[in-house]
C-alpha cells in the first residue's frame, strides 16, 4: 500500500538521537559490572579499615596515600612499567610461539615426542626461581635474561596443553581424512589445530599471569629497572606507598593482558566452536 501524499512516514518521525541497545551491546557491560563493583567495594573497605587504624600504615598505607603516588610519581611508575611490560610481553610471545611450533613438530614424530615429553613434564616440578641465576650468569644483567626466563616459564604449560589438544580430535575425523589421503599437514590444519584451540587459550590465560610474575621475580635479582626492581628498592627505603603503587600497577598490567587473551578467544570463537566436540 502506498502512503498518502503529504503524510510523514512513521520511521521519519523518530528522533535521530534515539539509539536502540540490543542485548549483544549490554552483555559486555553486564559482564564487567560485577568485578568493577567488587573492586569498588574492596577499595571502600580498605579505606574504612585504614581510617580506623585496623590496617597498620607500615603494612598497607591507605588508598589516599597510594593514590597520591600515582599523581606525583606517575612518570616513575610509567618508566618502570614500560620496562616490565616489554620483558613480560616479549617473553610471552616468544615462549608461546616456540611452544606451539614445538608441539606441532613433535606431533609429526612419535619417537621425538616419546623422547622429549617426559622431560617437559619433569620441568614443571622445578621452580622457575632455580633457573634465574643461571640465565643471569649466561646472558648477563639486563633485559635479555629476563626475557629468557619469562619465555622459559610460559613455554612448558603451553607446550603440554598443545600436545594434549592436538590429540583431542575424534578418531572419526582421522578416518574421514584418511579416506581422502590427506597429508599430515592437512590433518594438522583441518582437525588437530582447531581441536587444540581451547587448550591453547587455557594455557595462554595461565601464561598471562606467569609472564608478569616471572618478570617481576627476575627483576629482583638481575635488573636495574622495572616494577619488580622498584618494589625491592622502595621496600628497602620504607617508601611503602610507592611499593604498593608498583604492585597495583603490575596487577593491572597482568589483568590487561589476561583481558586481551579473553578478547582474542571471543573473537576466534567461531573457529573453535566445534573443537570441544572433537574431544568427546
């Protein structure tokens, strides 16, 4: 039916400033709201306990004292945060890429896997702090040994998860590709790697935190810059607000990297939607 001449269509009468919020737009906000509310409540409780002296200032200064550090010494925190972030992110990328490539390579050779896999399992029983002096002696002081330590700390969890994930595909998929005379590389690309994606992201979430932990611990021993170094120095001189500001900065950076991993997993969810079914 045609509209009468001189009448204004109903859709044209809607103001231009009106927006319709769909459920997909509100879902991220609702997901962020609970942790933000919990953090706000935690800070409020911290301020209340500090105001009444229930938390000694020589243990944990109040939020106002720590917040003042972010305002007055933000440039110091930024300089050390850049150093720690560079070390953690470099080791995170190098270690995980090496782990994925090694897992895929060993997937083509069962003898190599049988030879190397037990040592990978045994390495998880040795604390990373044991290897820190070795890296410092071999590579010297500075950023190089810290990146090496971070890479080493994130390598084995990702490697072990990828080894398990690459073999989690259902046997029916292998039989189907065998009937088409698929090559090992085609099997890896079409069924094994998609099946391993959930395992990979589970390892990346662990690596996101262990990368910064390893970087901070390494800076205690062999660095003259970074948030870990700043924590040690400020603690020695009893500059507790600066020490806690450095700790909170490191925690925020860790949560940021973890959030980026979650975002990447969400973006790639269409490629991993059927991966869990392969392992059933």
